[in-house]
């Protein structure tokens, strides 16, 4: 049993993960903390791994605490830019035995969707991403869509694929989405949705759509458990759950 502390344990995702961890028979949830709680409860409980599903405002403080106490961290919170990643690397430079795994998505299905999209990317002229989430989500575009765009762009660059054609010369601001590594990403926020994403590829005569749907947050627990198991073998900063899956 791996001793785990969950930060953000009273949120929608956090409570679903706690339930999934407890049902797994593999994870011992030794601390459940949330906004306003004392982080010292994590060390007092002897946690080996922190799973953070808080908010962009809270996550950096939690990670600093984890690294300074030699506790591995698996992070499902979004909002990481290059500056934040560099800060985490700096903290980890003082803790060479500690690993931090940033997971833009805990869903194994979503990870496979991203991998399939990267495989398909060099073979089509056009590619755009539509990500659909509930309206209480704080960030747009989602971390998953941004990561997907990065993987697609890297695959197209490596293959020498030309930029996607686009003759748009007049448009309302935002109509063509946000560009992530040159890939348009369109964000929808609609009541009733959980987490969904489409990657649409096209060339003359055909299109390919790769879609993933998360219907319930309980589906994130198996991926988070894989991250917990894998992060203990990692050192430094790793981005992407795929790095601890046997794909």
C-alpha cells in the first residue's frame, strides 16, 4: 500500500479520486487536505506521494512544500507555463531524489487519444482541436488540449509537414480559436459536460476525427494510480502521464 496525501480532496475531482484510491486496494489515503488546511498533516501522516488536484493559485505552494520535504508529487492541476515549470525544476535541483509528474490529464483514454493524434498528425494537411468542458473550469484552453497541440506540432515538425492551409483574412477576435504551437484550439464551456475533446484532421477527400469523452470523474482514478506508482521511480520533473505507461 502506497501512502498518499490528496490535496484538493474535497473538490469534485479530489473526492472522486479519494473514493477510487480507497476502493483500489493499492493506495492508502493517509491525508485529505483542502483549502485552509495545514499541510503539516501530510508529513505527520507519513505520505510518500502527494496527489494535487487543487487550483492554479494553490498548486505551486503545495509543490514547494512537497519537494522541500522529499515527497513525490503527481499533479492533475492545470495552469503550468514555462516559468512555473522552471521554478519546479529549480526546487527539484535541491532535492535530487524527488520526482514530480505533471499530468495534463489522468484519463488513460485521453492519453491514448493524444498519442493517436500525434501518430496521425504528419499525414494530414489540416488539424484543429475542439475541447469541451463544464463552465466552472478556470482555464482555457484546457491543459489536455494544449498538450495535444504540442504533441501534434512536434510530430508535424519532425516529419516536415507544411503549415495547415488557412485563407482567413477577416475574422472576429477569437473566431479561429487560440493558437497553441500553431494548432487552433477552440474551447467550449457548457453546463452538463465533464471533459471532452475532438481532434479533427483533414486532407483532400477525407477527414479523421479522434474524440475522447469523460462521462464521470471516477474514470480518472486508474490513471492517477498509475501516476502514483510511476512517480516513485522518477527523478526531477516529468510532464505527461504517458511517461509512466507502457505504450
